[in-house]
C-alpha cells in the first residue's frame, strides 16, 4: 500500500494540472453523492412513521368507551388526561394505566382523593399493580374495565401496518458512502501530498469495512431501519477527513474513538430494551457523573480558558461529554415517575450540581447545552411553562454573576458582534474573522479536502469546524450536515406520538436538544452570530470523547423508533406486529 500511495503522490507532483482537474471533478461528485446519501436517508426517516394503533379500550359503566392508543395513559378529570372522565368524584390525575404486554396491564393510583379498587382490593397509592383484561376497576365510584381491541380493530391495525412505508434499503446508500470514502482518500492524497499518512488512509478504509459489517449483521437478524446510522457514518467520514487534513497522525486515534462509540451505542440499545433495568441504573449514573466531574475539578487541565480536560499519559478526555449520556437518562422517566416529586427533586439537584461544576470549570458552552436540555426535559416532565420562566430568570441572574466574576467569559461577549472592528480583528475576533473569510472562499463546492488554509488557525477542526467544512467541502455539504441534526430533532418530536414510554421519548428529545443547541453554538459562534463558546459540532468535530458520545447518544433516538423491526433498541415482542 505504501508503494501505491507513493505512486499517486509522485503522479500528482509530476502532473499538477491533471491533479487539479481531478479535484474539480471530484468536488462536483462529492456534492452529488452527499445530497443523495443524506436526502434519501432524511426523507425515509421522516416519512416511514409508525402508525398509532389502538391497543384496547377502557370501558366505563354508563360513561362510554375510551380507545387506548398509548403505552402509558393518565386517567383523570383533567382535560389533559389521556382518558378524560369529567366527574367530580375523579381526581384531576387519578391513576396511570400502562401496557406491559399483549394482555397484561399495570395500574397505579396517584394518591387520588377517592382511591382506586381492583376486583374489590383497594390499591395503595404509589404502588404498581398488575391487572388483566376484564378486571373490575373502581375509581371514585366509577366502574370500569380494560377490554381488548375488537376483531375489526385488530384487522384494521393489520391493514394499516401493511400500508406503512418500509424504511429505505441501506445497500445503495452504503455503496454511495463507500464511493464517497474512496474518493475522499484520493482527494486527501492530492491535497496533502507527502504529508498524508498510511494510518489515516487505513482508518477511512476501516470505517468503510465497519459500516458494511454493521449493516450486514443487523440486516441478517431482521432489522430494517438504518437511516440514522447512515447519517452518522457519513458525518463520521467528514470527521476523519477533517482530522486528516488538520493532523494526519491523529486520524487513527479518532477512528478508535468512533469504534468505541459504535460499540457503546449497540450496548446501550440492547440495555435500553429493558425499561425496569434502565430505571434502576439511575443512581449509578448519578454517582459516576459526580465522581467524573469532581475529578475534573481536581485534576483537570485548562484549554482555551476552560478546565474541562483530564490527561492520562498521552491521552485526554472530556468528562462532561460522558456525563451528557447520564444527564439525559437521569432526567427521563416513565409517566408514573413524572408524578413522583422525589424524582423531580433528584433531577433538579443533579442538574444544579452539573451546572455548578461546569461554571467552576469556566466551560460556559457546555453549561448552556446542559441548561437548555434541563429546560426541555423539565417541560416534558411537567408541562408547566411558568416553571420554565422562573428557572430561566434564575439562570439569567446566575449568568450575570458569572460574567462579572469570570473575565474570560465576559471578554467573549465583549467581542461578540464586533469581531471585524480594528480592536478585535486580530485579537478576540481572530478565529471568527478567519473562519468567515476562509469559509466564504470555499464557495458552494469547496476547495477540496486538504487544500484549505483555515487548518492553520487554532481550534479550526473543533470549535470552528463549520468553517473548515465550508472551505474544504463547500457550503452545500456544510448545510446538509446541519440539516442532518435538525432531522434527528424532528424525528425525536415525532416519536412522542407512538412511543412505548415517556422515558424513551424524553430521552430522544433530550438528546435532540443537546445535538441542536450544540450545533447552534458551534455554527453561530464560528460566524459571530453567537459568542464563541468552544463547543464541538456533533459527529464532525475532531475529538475522541465528543465523537464517542455522539455515537452513543444515537441509542436514545433508536430507543424511540417504533417502526416495525427498525430499531435494535426495541425487542421484537414490543414491535407493532
């Protein structure tokens, strides 16, 4: 392979005009391939939705029949209840009815005024009880029972399943990504010449092999939906290309982090199948997060003003990135957990601890991501806008105090919106002005991987990677990468309708919030629409911990995917089949 590489480099040096023409052609091919890969994946992900089904009926004596369309249902007098029974003897949120299997259900009284009785047995508030179809349920004097869906309804569900659009087959997309990766290697050789390393080329080839192996194995066991992984594999290809262009010697290390992230995603998908097991993991996750953040405070090293890295030999990692995974899982909850004040207090306390640690580290960007996620998760848990307003006001006051006592962060705000002014253009605005200048120079198609100049600016492959991609890959591909993360956010919101549990939908929405806010801070910070906060672009920025976490976080989206046989995180017994 070294001989082959040397021959290509020698040919490019002897015939520079041919190499230049080849780069021009490949720039167009890259855009066409990227548009095909991402738009086909995005369209399939957003159009192959899971059709809501009726799992059974809640029959109320002299009060009508209520179709059960969710796995978790609130029964009560409140209009927001899933099963709305407008009687004064009912509490606003009287009880929760949850589906566990085909004919098994769980009911839990929420401390209602008049209580809940099943088959003559009074239920203890706060405890869960297994019930079967046909059991008599009395709530506030109202007699009811859970009945199966009618034969006609079952047949209708089966018809609707057959009408559901199947996810796009992955094979053509895989071929397109593989071609993209092969051309990327050629372009990097032409762009970098003798600076390219064999390990960097092998890393991209190994990514292609891993991608084909992953899809082949899980396709063989009956899985169909691979759009999220196709998007992640493509974005990771750009990551390896950016890393190679910036520092070819670091590409193999980046690939290893990707491999670890993929393995962690698979493990999390399998682990998340069991909701009870996942719920019991929360105390462990809180404990590990506390230890990681405290170690970061004690042993962390400073980088660009923030003490958010820990060095172990020649390796560094960012604990706050790992804590993101725990932060989402701890914040999520089943519907019955959302009515438990203790769980809400624990999550609020955990969030406050995380934010305090990040403030002490001067990691302003990551603190914003955690805080935005906390707001979204808190709203999904409570549906209370007023609580968000008070929380936001309190955070604003804390932010003012941070700006007062953290001059480094205040200076970022001082230059915000003024980076082109003489006093900032070569100081606090140096990175943004160069990012905008070099990024604009890439035009729609880019200059070609390895041909950019922004890579000589500090943090161009991490905090400023959007400009890096614009310069070397073009605005079209850079915009498509942003569209990918917007698509995952839309998918997470769509999952609320047919989700198995609020636990999974909150996880997906929490992960989507982190991705979206992180992308906004990275992109807008690079072009001076926001202060430069020093956060990475998910999947694309160089950084082993960031890439590992991005892949692992994909498990939360997979866990919310209820399309038939689409997700590794959903057992076949739970599929809509």
